[in-house]
C-alpha cells in the first residue's frame, strides 16, 4: 500500500481532525498509489494519521476516511453506511425521504446518498468512491431495503477528479419520478431529470417552520424549484402564493406538485428571472406577508465572495421592501463561503437600505439529516435567517 507523508509545519489542520489534505501539505508519496486502493497517511514523524483515497489530479488530493489502522475494504464501507443509517433512525430522520449519507459529515468523504421511498440516489464525488461503487451499491441495497438505485454523479466534481460521471440506473430501471411525503405535503421527485439529486431535502425543517407563519398571509416563494415552501405554506392556510423560478421545468413541476396537494388554485407559478421579477413586483407596489428567498449558491469560490455578497444584498433588499409591516422574511444562502456572520451583515445592510427595521426570529440551518461536524466547517453550508419586519 502506498504512503502519503505530510509535510512538517503544514499538517496542523489534519492532525486537529480535518479530513482534507491538499497537495501543498504533502511531503512525499512513497510507493505506487492506485485509485481504487487506500493510501496510508503518516505525519512528518512517521506516525499513522489514517487512510483515504489519493488522487494527484485535484489540489484537494486526499480525504481521510479513517484514523484507525484498518483496511478500507467492502466491510468498512458497509459499516460506515450502516452507521449513517443508524444515526438517522435513532434521531427519527429516516422517514419516507431523507439524506442517508452526507459525505464528510458521515465519515464518508466523497459519497452522498439520498433516499426517496423505494429509490436511492447515489452520488460519487471522488475518483476513489467511483472505483468502489459496486461495494457502495451492494451496501445501500442490503441495508436500506432499496428497490432501485440511480447513479447521479456531480459533473463538476467528476471533471475535477477525472472520472466519467454516471447518470443512469444501477441495474433494473426504476420510476422516473417518485412521490414522497413530507408531512403534511406530498412531493414529486424527478429522479432522472431533477435538480440536485431530485429534491432539496436540506430545507425540510425550514419549510415546516416557515409554514407556521403562513395562515392568512400572501407568500412569495422566490427560487422555488418544486414549490415546496409554497406547498407547505398553502396547506397550512396561506391565502395565496406566487412562485418564481427561472427554470421552466421547475415551474411545471411546482404546478403539478401544488395540484397534487390540492392548493394549485391559490398559487401562481412564474417562469422568470427572480432578480427582475422582484424589482418588477416592487415597482408594481405589490406586498406580501411572507417572503422566502432560497437562491442557488451565488459562489462556490472564495475569490468571488464580493460579487456573491452583492447578489444576496440585492435580493434581500427587494425582499424586505416587498414585505408588509409585520411580514416575515425567510432568507437563505447555501454558499459555504458566506458565513452566518457575513450573511447577517448583508441582511443588516439590506434592511438599512430598505429603511426597515427587522427582528431576528431565528437563525436557520440545514436539516439534521445533513449533519455538521464541528471539526469540518465545510459541512455547514446552508445558513438562513427568519426575520420579521417590525
Ligand atoms: N426552495 C427550493 C429550492 C430552490 S433551489 C426548495 O425548497 O425545494 C434554487 C432554485 O433557483 C432552482 O430551482 C433554480 O432553477 C432557481 N434559479 C436559479 N437562478 C435563478 C434566477 N436568476 N431566477 C429565478 N430562479 C433561479
């Protein structure tokens, strides 16, 4: 087995518990590495740090999977996938749809598994994981009572890591669309054609929370995808909802979803650029009692943070202006590089420009089936604020 030796003076973060090793932290690779075989990581004194897959292509060249002296074999991955399921079962999160494996947060860096009823969607994010896919598939099938598994690799990650992304059923083709329950709503998950792995499971708890403010209010669900925030709010008694998304497919999905829940008559789904439509609604003097802003990540890179911050400020400024007094804004960022503190600063600046005073009702984060590891800050990516215009 090949060995990766860390460079003295550059190993602090890894030794403190972070699983990522960048090329610049590596002193030496000893022996012949193989993409499908773990590499043993040693510190600069030659002590064992752990094991993980190595890939010289990306600058993030190794992610530790264990800190024990144990083989990374079929049984190892099965145990880890089982442990991830046990956590969700113990915490009552293993419902009809849930995130079963969340990469680093489940000590399975490079693997994401989402569960939608009888279907599992499996996503490999590293070259190593793509090589051991048959083991992963076997474990998922056996442990979770899964009938069909869809392979849905992230093309960006695959390009970085240098493998062909899979986008197909693992063996027996399953349903192109699955219906799931997110109490009290039902949602349609397009397994083959949807965004992400088909659905935004990470907002589950926030949708429920926002719905508690919905009764009698008019909702604006900007960046709505399948209209899941609107669905919950309308079922909870919202007077009306306007959903915005630039994707025609998303808006078609939202219409069908809202229909499935018997609330389509109170909803208006518009295929528009939310930036333009927010401005237009403001000019038209429209007002809402509840506004949800759940945009895609405006940046995935640290060096584009300033432009991203301007984007967040712009939509929050519009969102706040559209709120009637006493109205509620649920606003989110899923850009890892935007910290909770920075997001609060952005929203505060937006409130100042909008000339409104807001009360913080809650700080929001991702659903608990997307756990956060304190030692791996990158596992916390979704941040939000629940604000009330006072
Ligand atoms: N709120 C959703 C998830 C939204 S994901 C939920 O709870 O399920 C972000 C959405 O923003 C995607 O559906 C994407 O199509 C949409 N989007 C991206 N850029 C946009 C833009 N400029 N205007 C409107 N929608 C946009």
